[in-house]
C-alpha cells in the first residue's frame, strides 16, 4: 500500500499523523526513503523509553547538521562498489551519510553540502563515465557555486596502462579546489588492483570526517539499522557455477575462435538484467606458470604469503596473480632490475611503452629482461589477479537459472613462434570444462539498460562479440512482448564463418521481433566494410528513428569501432539534421545525457 492511500482507518496512525508523514516525505528521493525506512525500523526495535535517551538521537547544536554525501561516477560498477562500501562503513561508524549516483545529483546542491566524497572511474580516453557527464560539465560552468564551506575527498579508479590514468578523478579534484573546496585527505589514484589501497583510504577518510564532525560540535550520531538487502554473491564472495555448455560458434574456416558459454545459477538466487556484466574469476594456465617461474630462475615451490595464507609460488601464480597482460610499471621495474638496454629504451617513450605493454605478455617481457629474480623481487613486479567482466548474452526472463556469455578467445602467435592466449578467455574456452565450475558474480550496469517503455524503438550496434548484450535485449523484449521496433547492426570478418547466432537473428526477423538487420562482413569483398559504413548508408532512416525517440546502443571495441561509430552518428546529425559540426556534437552529447545513447565498450 502506498503512503497516499493510507487512512486512519487502515493504519495505526491517526489522520493528523498521516498528514504530517506525507508532508515530511513528499520531496524525498527513493534512496532517502529507503534510509528513513531503515531508521524507523531501528527505532521500532528500541525498547520503550530508550528512544529519548540522551545519546539515542542527535543532540541539539548551534552548528548545522552535517551529512557525508558520497557520489559515484561509475561506468562498469567498480566505482559504485567502492562507494557502497564507504557508505556502509560510514553508517557502521555512526556517521550520517547518503549515497547518490552522479546522474541523480543536481550540481547546485553542492552549495548546501558540508562534506563530500566522490568515487570516480575514467571512461575511454580520459572521459567521465556516462552517469557523470552532466556533473562534470556543471563544475566547469559559470553556474557552479563557490564552495569555500565544503570539505571533500576524491578516490579515482583507473588503469595505468592508459594515457589518461584516473583522469576523471583528477578533474573533479581540480574543479572542487578551484571553487574553493578544501580536501580532507589527499586524492587517491587507484590502479586495477585497488581493493587494499581503497580500503585503507576509506578508513582514513572516515576517521577524518568523524573528527571534523565532532570538532564542529555537530550532532552525535549512532549506527542505524538498514533495511537494504545486500547481494549474497559479490566480487569478494563469488558463486561457484556449474559449466553447462562451452560451444565454439565460429566456423572451421574462421581465424577467430568464439565460444558460447552457458553457466548454471541454480538455487543461487542471483538476479541480473539485460545490459549487466558477469564477473569471472579465472585460473591461469599451469604450463604458462611453469615457463614464467623457470624464466626468472625460481623453482615454484617457494612459499609466499597471500592475504595471510601461505601458498607455493606456483599455486599463487595460478590463482592470485595476473601473468598474461603486462603493464608499463612492470616493464619499468624490470628495466631497473635487469639493466636491459631494450627495456630501458622503451621506458623513455611513454606512448611507445604503453603500446608495447598492451601487445606483449609478461613472459615475453621477461625474455627481454633476461634476469634471475628472488621471490620478493618477483612478487614486487606482479599485479594481483582481477576478474574479467563479460557482457551477459541472455535474459533471465527466458533462460531462468542460467547465464550465457559470448567469449572470443585471445589467441595469437608471438614473433618467437610460440602461441600466446588470454588468461580468462583460454580458461573459459579450454580449462573450465575440466574444472566443471566457474566462480562468478554479477556486475550491474546502470549505464546500459533497455528503455523503460517497451514502445520505444532501439538501434543496436554490436560487431563481433559486442553482439552479446543485444541477444539479451531481444530475448527480454520478446518475453515482455515489447511493441517497440528493434534494429540490429552486426559486423565481423566473413558471412560463412563469423556470423554469430545467425539462426537466432533469422528467426527474430521472421517473427517480426527484429524489425531490421544490417550486416557488414569486412573480408567478403575487396573493399572492407564495417558497421559505421552501414550506418552512414542508412543515414536517412537512422535519423528518422532518432527523431521518433529511438535509443542507440553500442557494444564492442573501444579503441577503433566505438570511435568510428560515434563519428558516423555525428556525421548523420550533420547531414540529415542540417547541423553544424558543433551542433551535431552537442546533439549526440545530449543523447548520452538523456541515456538515449549508451555504450558498453572495452
């Protein structure tokens, strides 16, 4: 029953109390209502008389009530996870706090804040996540208020392999300082292995917040019971799923191996939505581990400490360290340890170093270093293993207690003549079947979701394995009997061997669920054709769909495809909408802000 439907005859409250309650909550957000719900529940569990005790409620104070506001700017969910942990820890410490997504926060509200924490990831080439574009722009505008009263802290998440490492967090830090805000603690820029450093930073930040609250004479607070349910299975506590299917779906003639993976979530209670990602904890290839251990002059039976547990170096490398991808910091450290002229020369060119790291696995860097290391030295250059995120290729409304993935095997021949494969993709394609289980968790992606209205038309652009979430979208729309039109652009190398899920698309076209489908097979003709070319060829119709309120979704390669598609959309706005380049860029940017242009790129 909704609050507006209550009356004194149907509740334990009288009409006057109901009226006061309705007035009090009229302007509260859903998150604030959930907080109030937990607070009232906590009061209901307090023995009679205690609620009025001196320390049970905030003390009156001449200082304004202070609340810690935690904003998250998140693309894939990592920043959101860190912010949620901070929120829980704040409330456990008795600090009044509210958690808000950046796109649900009005920039002018900053003028009323006293304490703020921003947890931000970086998207693409130094761009803010989709849910933070508007706030990012607001803080640079003339509308941004002076913030001399604001105490703040920023935690940035990123990958140091990229040129614009943690750029969004750096931006927010700079914007706030320019507006007069005062940092409570120094900004922390976290790399991909961020758990331990982020946890320590949260503890330091909350200690500073609590000290400032107490020093100001503000209200004393106590921990509140929370009614919000927490996910049972998380990144830190994954579910062990049974592997049901691992089937190659590219033809024998294809030079790419793509697999359709099905996992059983039976009795786990795990729920996901189309657009979400599945986090996969994988194990490294034991043969690769043995080769790496030998390359640095170790045996593998040396004992190492992993989170307080003693393991052999070999077991630690299989389950706890990243041993396929290299990174610039690792190469720089190896250059110093080995005094290799080749590696030292690489470190002198930052752009070249990043490019080399992105295409070179650790074992090949070690071959260039040609140095023996002791266990401590070896551990010092390693990153902890992090899970891989895969776009979910199924709708739970159709497959129920299963989750499906579309996984492209990273497989190439090094110049030495040896085969190199990706850590997670080779595990799922080759080694998971022997293990029979995979440790997984769901990473919810609020920035890649179907429209709320089933009548809204959608345009989906997903070449290669980027097709995965659109399989989920169409399954979901079929189950919901959605009336909105669906247009799919798919591209790959050849029609014969690389047309992923071809039979399913043909069935959807026949049933009418899939309104249109355009394909681009780059190697089936002399001149290469890609999805952006198909978009431009259909420019007039694409513009008509956009004019009718269509949403656009792009999934796949961020380095080239997503940029080319973005440029094609700008060109369509120019030619079909008679807009200048600047107007077209603004138009596409507004689509992103309105969540009508969503991307899941990697």
